């Protein structure tokens, strides 16, 4: 019974960790976008019942292969108003009034000193087009001329800064003046006020809309635990549709559209660390859509919203205020917007997953410790101590039970000798002995079982939060969210080349921290005597080796956590065993009376 339960517990732990390799494969370095065309689409504007929908153009082709000009060439087609804030650099295209050029100045593509800043939005017609546009729709048959994707607006003010908004205007020649007042805060939130002034003699029925459009499927990590693609919080629930799946799976040659009516919430398109999301007036009902199509043979994703149609009487004006978030998914910032503007569950843009109740507190614990200690690596060490304190009573009970099991070894060996041929009687006598002495044969597995949920949650936090991206520790660890860069192949960092990408064999890229983890696990086992059963002894001998290879592809921060946790566990276990009068390591316990 003891051997079977032990082997089952070990098998379970190994299965979970091995499963990590397939469910959460190691992150691959981002690939450069392929030199291929992005279809010339503005995406269809969201349509209220009976609203007109502009057509979608198709990019030119070269030899049957779609082509597209470079980002720089497209940028020069339209006059622009520049965007200049401490965190953003870019511009707004006056043709089409698109927010389509945005660079995040605080973030770099890689750790290299000459790495370019992260580009979030790119103009229509360029490779990997990604932009936002606001406009108006009308009922079918309406003779009102509306601004569209090719309308050339005039700008008042500029550049757009956190203290200087910009007003875009366009007159349709029929008495209607359309305006967009665009403001930007110190971070990533645009406020867009859409205004229509009717100087004509007839009323106009108009519906303001906003959209986020993306052409081409970006390079994604494709992890099961990470959502990348259209997303939104609508009708008090989270809506998620992955790139390349979900919406695309429903495509049968016709546009796929998922419609929701909601009051409040938000919707957009997300990547691992970046988000472009529309935030409607939280008190006004809107109709939202997630759209997928293939104009020009390229994937096209769109999230959009449209307000109810309103009549603009002669001599009157109406206005609607929406917001656009375009930037890094920093949890404190999302929560600040959530509180300030009443945006429901805006923090759910960060994929904390099903175990939100566990991952979110762990994130805030790390964040608080980082503010206190100034380093996320030290924060991980501090969090490990805090977790050990929380589970101290349970772990104490476990280690005391292990000490009792150690003391019972002479009697257990005696029972094996007496009833070795009668398995049923042996199990009965062993259970009676455990009950009499208050010992638990599974006590040694309890610390590992307790650690697994925390391990999952910490992995999730380190993987999905941008706060961990490029966060350094000490020495050679410059990114806690990436695997240890030292390997046997590069002489543990002595040679000037990185670890090669070996695919599924990346477990062979053993770094210093995974090796330290394996050593700490081996030493922890040495605190206990070798199992009398030779099969158990061999399994125990192999476990540190297997865990060393398995964790070699995990984020360095997670390996540091596991290593430090082992060290603390060894100290705690040694203290308890000493108090119980049980020798450490291979020392023989005194027979119990």
C-alpha cells in the first residue's frame, strides 16, 4: 500500500510537470513579419439595422501573390497629425481620420541595446495593418453624404499631446459639419468626442461608430493558457476568440459576425502584452460585433461598436464620447481606468485565466514586494517566504508525520519480514501501525501537492503580465519571464552565443539555475533515509534528474522560486526532524518501543 501510494503520487506530479511541456511550451523568440501583403481593408463599418456599409477593397497582386507597400511608404500617402507623449510616438492619418501609427516608447522588441521600440498600430494598406477609426453610419437609402475611409479631414491643433487635444473637421457640403475631438492622457487612453453640427434645413439620422481593425494574423505563441485575438467584456461576461480559431473556423466564404447588445463594457483585439480596445459610453446601450473575413485572401479581424441612431435637427448638434485604449496591458493602469471611468472588468484584458482568484492575489503580492524591494527576482524570493509562512502549520504537520514514519522504519521492516508473502495481512498490519502511531504514509507527498497550485498560478502570472517582461534579476538573468540563457552548449554563459533552438529537445539546454534546482531537490531527498524498497529508491534517484530537465525550459523566475522553496523546505524539515530526535540523511533511527 505504501509503495503503491507513493508511486502514484510521484507519477501524478511528473504527469503534471510533463504536461506543462505540451500545454505550456517554452516561449519562442518572435519571428520577423514575412514580406507579404496586407489586404487593403478598412473593415466594414458596424451597421445598425439598415445602415449602409462601405465596400472593402482588395490589394493589388504581383504574379498572383498579394503585395503591399512598406509601412513607411503608406505613411507618406496621407497628411498627418503627430502624436507626442512620454509613452507614445506616432501620428493620425487625416485621410480617413485613422489612429494608425503608434509606437510604445517604453518597450523594446528585445533586450538588445539597439532594439527598436514596439510598434503597435500600422496604417491600412501596409504589412500587418492595425488601426482604429471612428465615424458615422446612416440608414439605407439615406441621401446624407458621410465621411468614409477616404475622406480628407482638416486638423485644428497639433501635435497631439497629453495637454493639447486635436480637433478634426469635415463639411459634407449639405449643411452637416462632422468633428472629432481627440484627446490623450499621460498613458494609453484616447478620448474621442464625435460631434455633428447641422446647419442645414433638414434633420439627419446618424449613428456614431468605432472600430479596431487588423489585417493578417500576427505571429502568436499559440499557448493553450494564453488568449490572443478579439476580446471583450460584454453583458457581464468575458468574450474571447483566438486568432486562427473560433471565428475563422466558422468561415465558409462569407463574413462571420458575432453580435452582442450591451450597456457598458469594452471590446477590442489583444496580444500577449498589448491591447487595442474600444470603450463606449458606459451608460449608453450599444451594438457590438466581432468580425472575421478574408478580403484578398488575407485574414481580417475587426471589433466594432455602434450607438443607437439619433436625429440631428436643423440648427442643433449632437455628440458622443468614446475611448480607445492602445498600449501595454499594465494591470495597475487598467485597474485605474476601471475605477476612474467605471469600465467593467477592464483588468480581465490580462489573461489571468480560470484561477483568477489565485493568480490575481499572487500578482499583487509580487507587485507590492517589487515596490518594496526594487527587483522582481527578490519579490519572488519574498513571496516564497510568505507562501511558506501561510502553509507553515500544514507543512509542519507533514514533516512531523514524516519524522514519525522515519522512527517507525524498524517496525515496518519487521512487519515486511514477518508478512512479506501475505500482502493483504501486511497492508492490514501496516495500516494498524500507522493508526496507532498517528503517522501518514503520504505525508512526504503533501509538500509537493501543496506547491503545485502555487506553481501553476505563479507560472501564469510570470507568463501573461507585462510587468515580468524583461524584468532582470542578478548576474546573467536579464529576463525572469524567459528561460535561463546559460547552457552547457555555451559554456554556461562563457561563450558569446545563445542557446540554440532545439524544439522539443530544448530540455537539453540546461542552465545554471535549473541545475541548482536539481541539486537542491537531491539534497532535500538526502534528508530522508533511502526507501527500503529498491524500486522506490530508483524512482527517488531519478526524480531530481527528471525535474532538472523538465524545468530547464521554464521561466527563470519560476525555477528560482522552486529552488528557493526547496532550500526553505530543507531548513524547516531539518529543524523539525532534529526536534523529533530523528537523524538526518542516512543515519539510522532508534527503534521505537
